[in-house]
């Protein structure tokens, strides 16, 4: 018999304790052979995280990357399926389906004469006598003969089905009950027989539905006794289903919210990449302006649209001030438009004099400065950038 050195056993116990405290250890590259072995035994592992995947070879976790792993950065696990728990049901007296060949059914095309009806009634009476004597197979034979003589009688099918229930042949009983209900949709005995057969199969919810329908049509004590067992099981199944439907819905909502956050972050990241913090961005056409204003709106940033011209003296004087403000207010988007170069932009904004500064937030003009007043310009930048 294999015996392991006591010291090594102690080390192994220590390693297992570490795994329990931090399951992500198992993702350490040097332990790949052990992880593969555990997987071959059917083991399941927690999702690999950044802090767990980049372990130092000596076995210590690299704490430099072990910060909070925010929901918005967490990858969406497609296979993160909810595992349902078992339901504690009373399955006593439940049997396996009877896989016998289908019983003989009547031919609905047969003409049923009065003589045949009387003969069928005689066979039914013999069947009832056989049932009272416990001769169930004999009763089946008499009822089958009665059904052959009168295949239009729902009660004959339902009665034979009830005998199949006593014989613990639920599938045969359900076939007869279905035939009875096809002939008479209001057959209380048909619903009762099918409900009792479904109860024998452990089909609790369907059984409850049939038995309640039978009780509405023609209640008897036997239906009530069966429902005393069927209803608690049916309620447990319904509550279980509602619970996990709610959990799945919550999971889908959480997943949708996570996707929305990730999409919003991606859009913001894309928008920020279009903006140059600390710099003045030159605009040469309306096609260039719109993406920049949209990016500013998506990131909730103030945008300042500065209209200038190469021949404008005051513009040349205020230009360095505008550039210094861009370097100072990094969260503000500074845009510069030469009205002679970007005539379409100048026309859209109805520029009549330069320099003119428009203050834009969330796509709307909130203020403007006309002229090269550097103090007024900086005051408004400070006012609206907060």
C-alpha cells in the first residue's frame, strides 16, 4: 500500500488550505498539470481572474494587480447558467411508464345498432362484477369487447382506463381517457382517470389540472383524496419554477445592464480618443466638427468653438490665450475654426465677426464671447467647466 511521507502530507494539507482560501491559485501556470488532473475527475473551477491568472512562480499572489474587479470590467460569462436544486417531492407510489403495446381501441366508423348497445352494456356489467371480485384483467377483456361493440361510448373508455389505473398501467389509462374526452369533452370520469394516471407517473401539475376539472364536473371523495397528495407536489413544482424564472430574469437583466455599461464605456473611450486633452483641435469642415461635438456630449464635456481668421489682428492676439487655456482646462474641448477655410461651419453658425467663442454643452449653445476679451473668455471657461 502506498504511503506518503508525513512532511509531504503536511505540505499538501497546507496547499489545500491555500486553495480553499483563494481558489484562483489553481490557475497558476505551474499547476496546469494538477488542474488538468482535477478536470479529468469532473472538478469545476471559479472563473480565472486577472489577479489569479498572473501568479508569481514562487506561489505568492502578485498583489499589484489585485484591485477591485468592477462589474463593468467583468467579462460576460455565456455559460454562467443557473443550476437548479432538486425538489423535495413525495414520489411514493410513482411507477415507471408501462411500455406495453397499445390496447385495442374501437372503430369509430362502425355502425352501432341497438343490439350492439345492449350487448356492450352486458359486457360492461360483467366487467363491473369482475372488478368487484378483484379480477381486473378479466374486467379489461369485457370492457374491450364492450368498446368494440360500441366505440362511441365515452364512459366505456373512461371505465376501462380506470381499471388500467388499478393495474398500474398509466399510459394505457391515459390513452383511454383521451379517447373518452375526444368523444365527450365534459367527461368527468375521463378527466378523473387521466388525472389519476398522471399522478401515478409523477406528472403532478398535469394531474392537478385534470383532477380539478373532474371535480368541477362531478366531485367525489376519491378525487379529493388523490388531490391531497397531488396538490402539495404541484405547488412545490410551481414555486420552484417561479423562483428560477425570477432568478433567470434577474440574471438576464443584470447581463443586459452589464452589456449596457460596457457599451457606454466603450463609446466613451472611443469618444475620448477623438479628443486631444490639453490641445486645440483644428476644424476644417462640418464633417470634422460634428464628431468632435458628439464626442464632447458623450463624455459630458464643455466644448468651446473658436472662430478666427488669418487676417484678424485681435484673433492673433487672443490665439495664445486660447492655447494656454486648453493646457490648463484638460476636461474642456477647445476647437478652432478658420472661417475662410471652413466656410460651411461659419455659415451654419452665422458668424458675422471674429473672434467669436461659442460655449457648447450636450450639443446646445449655453454662452458666447464676441471679441478678444481674454479676461471675459477665461471667466466663462472657468464658469462653465465646473
